[in-house]
């Protein structure tokens, strides 16, 4: 948790705040996962960009912007290559 100097919680960590979404994704995710990943690239993309799972669970979008950037970042991480923003 992020805390102010008074000890108040400013915001929960994403893993805590969206634990129900992560659990729902893990439950339905049958896709191949890179070594040491808890979710497949599809599930990571769905977690970040949002969507509705087959079981009806709504995943809220955490990133609003160019979908392709997220897809490139995830594939770069999954293949253990460096990320080049390029022009």
C-alpha cells in the first residue's frame, strides 16, 4: 500500500485493488504462459485493456490508449527481448 506520512493509505497496490479480476483471469486462462508468468499474454492484455470474460466477469481497463503499444510491450516481455519505442 502507498501511505502518506500520517499512515493513511493513499491507494492500494494494483494486486490488491484488482485481486478479484486477477483471480477471474487466472481461473479462465488456459493459454500458454511464458516461464515464470502467472498469466498468459492474452490475460495480461485483457487485464490492462479491459474486457468481458466468457463467464461474464468484467475486467476494467487500466490503460487507455493505443492497444498496439500494449501488445508490443507484452510480446517483448514474453520473448525476453528489449523494448524499442522506435519512430
